[in-house]
């Protein structure tokens, strides 16, 4: 074999070796990313647990579970969940993230009594393309808050004008925020998003799940931060 042919063969082998390494890396990372798109912070027992709102979107093809332990009792965490949302208390980013957010668009850092009344059937705006809304389906004080959302693409992602049957271009989803005590100073917050869409196997669902992973992780961090500050500001009880 001529020298130039030898060099060419060696160059091709090196490129193939690098490509194999790259494919191996992608193959190793892909399952991790797929898992993070669907779950984070939850145990297998929590995944298997039936939550309020699981029956709202029958046959959901995409389910996302996230959970975190909050260092505060359920009584202290619950008001923050009730007032959460667009045109309400906003999204609870931690302070280091909010430094890059205009002050007017930052999440509240105090409890607003005017935002603590929710009732079934009440609709609140949500972020996203168009004008989506969440509708309160279930509210069990200090236990569970469940939303339903129907978003019709041809109506700018607003609620469809008919629901039986649902139009083909409707994205249906439920979002459950379930709170349970761990001990007298810790709570477990479990979020479950159930989605039924026309293209549930689309790569966009995976990308959406990864975006959800990041935003919910920031929400948990921002919630811990706010609850911790609120508890620290409360006057300590003096033993009798």
C-alpha cells in the first residue's frame, strides 16, 4: 500500500473511531435525558401512586412526575401553591435567576391574601403560545390543587367551543399539585402533568419534558427560598 493510501486509511479509521465514540456518548446520554423528560425527584412508589386528577385526561400518552421535599409544614407551603400562576404570583424562580428578570416580571416573595381564593371552575391564564388557560378542577386545602387545560390550536390555543367530542387539534392536559406532610417541619410536593396530544411520540414532547424539568427544578428552588425566608421572619414562640 502506498504511503498516501496508508495515511488515508489511518485518517478514515480515526474518524470512524471518533464517530463511534460520539455515537456511544449520545447512546449513553439519551436514556438519561428521556428519563429526565418524564420524571425527576420521585420514587417508583410515587410514580405508581394514584393522584387526584388522574382521571381528567383519559389515555394520556405523556406523563411527567416531579417531586421535592420542602423544609416547611404543609400549612406554610399551601398558600404559595394557591397563588402560583400567570397574572397571579408568577413563577417562583430563585433569586440568582431573577437577577436577570425585569422586576415587574418576578414572582412574588410574599403571600398576597387577595390571591388565596380559588374555586372549582375558575380559570387562570397560563404561559405558552396563544392564550391558554387552566381551569381549577379540584381543590383540597393543604392537600391537592388540580387544574385542567384544553388548548385548541386553531383557536389560538384557547379553550375549545365544544368538548364532546373534543376537536382533533386540541391539546388536553391536567396538572396536579399534591402536598403531603413528611414530619412537622417538612412537606413533600408532588407535581404530575398528564398530556394528551395528537403527536405524543414527537421529539418535541421530549424537548418539552426537558424544559419542564428545568423550570420545575427552578420552581422548587424558588419555593424553598421563599418559604424559608417567610418562616425565618415569623416570631419565635416563647415557652411558657
